[in-house]
C-alpha cells in the first residue's frame, strides 16, 4: 500500500508544504494508521525524510500528523535514513563485502557505505530528481540539452562525496525501481548500466511523461522526474567507478520494520551497529 505525493517537488528551494499539501499527507497517514490498527498492529512508526527536513512548515507537519493519527512522526537525519536503507537491503544479515547503497529521492539522495571490515558510514547530498527537474527542465519530454544539463549538475554535486571503492552499488526507492520498468532486459535482472541508462533516456525522450507513464505503468508524477533520476544514476556509477547498479525492492521501510522490531525503543541509537547485521 503506497501513494506518491510528490513532496520533494512541493518543498524544493525552501518552500513550505502548505495547507493543502499537509492535508493530503495527513489524510494518507491517517489511512495507513487506520489500516494498520484494523490488521491488528500494536505499534506504528511514521518516518519523515528529506521533504520534511527541508519544509519550512516541518514543525507544523509533525504536529498535525501526530494530532490526527495518534502516532508521532519521527524526522530522520540523512545518516539515519541511509542506515535504515542498508538494513532493508541486507535484511539484517551480516555484510560480506563493501557495498554502497543509494536512495535517490526527489529532494536529496542518501548514501550508505558498509563492509565487513569497516564501520558503516552514511551521508546525504541535496541531489534529487525533483530538484534537478525544477532547475533545468522546461519541456516534456526534456530536450537532449536539458538532460545533459541535469547530468552535468549531478556530477558536480557528487564531487564532494566521500571517496569509496565499493564492490557493489545497490539502488533503492522509486527512482531506481521505476527506471528498470522502462527497459525489458533491465526488468529481467533488475540492473542498470550506462548503456541501459542511455536506452532508457531514449525511451523517455520519445513521448511526454503522461504517455510514458501509461505505457509503462508508472505514476505520471514520477515519470516526469525519471530523466533526472537516470542522469543521477549515471553520475553515481561514474563517480565510484562501478559499471552497474543492482536495484533492490527492499529499502528504508523494510529496514525500519527490522530495526524497530529488533531494537525496540532504542533503535535510533543503535543504527550504525545494526547496519552490519545481526541475523543468522
């Protein structure tokens, strides 16, 4: 059960979510809470990511969600978001090789690096598909020049990212999972490569976002952001010298379930250790 609200696009460049946006968010979360309770859930956790971190009215969002649902909204840091994503991808199992896990969102991207012989580290960059689209795209579909401009800015924003030599890069979240839907061979092995990203950009350049969304079973709001998402994936592969990104369906949501279930109320304090795995 999920709904795409486009929060990253709504709050980019320091804007507020606004009355209508808050009402839409509260309505969605109220529905989730009601469904969870009807299914017998005894504990519910709501997490806020980059759009809530950046929204001018973040405090009001937190207050209105808590008042309407009876569930506190925990606003995660970049680092906490990345640790939970690692846990979701690994399913809490011990880490066997150095891996970089990336979640490309609308307003930012979260990176988590973990390996058997290294402490888990995490960072976030204000590199998101909604942000790049808003800055560079005026046409639908985007022009070749607009896609190139997004790729160039993505590479520039990745320059200060910490150095790493991961054996594997894993992409999670809506950007990566929807990009693979655009190419049959990518759907088979759920892998993105530079050549496949070029083919995906050609698919996206062939028709407006609404038509592409209908053809490939993608939310129209998400489809409009995918050219930027592809540009970001390409820049990440280039930055870290890896020739492919594996796309995982498991992400922050699954990581949060595992961490909260295992660590209880202390889950936020234990995230760097939990990212190395505990299940056998």
